[in-house]
């Protein structure tokens, strides 16, 4: 799976989580989530390659890992 596909999957999962969990209202804001290391179709995906940040104003920020 390409990086774009992983990004879409992660954003979709986050959107479902935020939309479907009204009991979590006020708990996710101000948090940052980083991806875990995994293997997809035999390709290793390192930990922290994707990051989601939830702001208190409802804004969701996606950041791919920065190249050195």
C-alpha cells in the first residue's frame, strides 16, 4: 500500500472515531496520534511515519513524517 493509501485509511479511521464517539467529546482535543510500525503487503512501514493532531477548535491536522 502506498503512503497515500495509508494516509486515507488513517484519516477515515480518525473521522469514524470522532463522529461515532459522542461520549469522548472533549477528550480527544489536544492529542497527537502517531502510527505504529507494521508490515503491509510485505513492505515494512516504520513507526511514526504518520501523525494526526486534534485541536480544540475541531481542526484535524495530518502530517507525514519529515524527510531528513
